[in-house]
C-alpha cells in the first residue's frame, strides 16, 4: 500500500466528500448540500452538480458500510497491532473493488478519497 504524503490541490470530489463525510442516514441532506455548495464556490471548483454529488454520496455510503463491517469485511487483513491501523485494510483490493462499483468517479479520485474514508470511518 503506497500513500502519498504530499498535499494535492483541492478537487471537486474531495470537497464534496468533505461536505458529506459526517452525513448519516438520519442526517439532513440539505445541510450537507449547502456545505458542499459553499466549499465548491469558495475554492472555485465549478458549479454544484446534483447528479455528481449523488454519485459521490453513493460512493461514501458504500465505503462507510464496508469499513463499518471491520473484521467481517473481505478487505480487512486483520489487526496489525494494539490499535487500529491503515494497514488493517488491503488498500489495493478495496481500491479495485470501489473503482469497479463506482464507474462515475475516477480511479484517481477514489484512490485519494479512500485513505480519508479509512481514517474517518475506521481509525477514528
């Protein structure tokens, strides 16, 4: 598993995921969408596109559900120490899985979003 340490410029998908990250089934979608619109506008990443946001939300929900399964997930490689660790996940396999399931989102975007999702829904 190779993860970049350099900071990449903001992306549409990254900003949308940041706005959706703490959204759950019971959450108010309108509030998340207001946050996303503001983030996109502030960072000049293009107009708000509901279809694109829906694709990113579906990806986020799918990843959240998979990571929530923890050790029951086929991508969980077992505990690598006393505490939760990024290495507990087969990053390459999970990347291939989500790229094939979410064809509307680029492989590059999914690859950059997954470490944040693992941190947020598993390590945290």
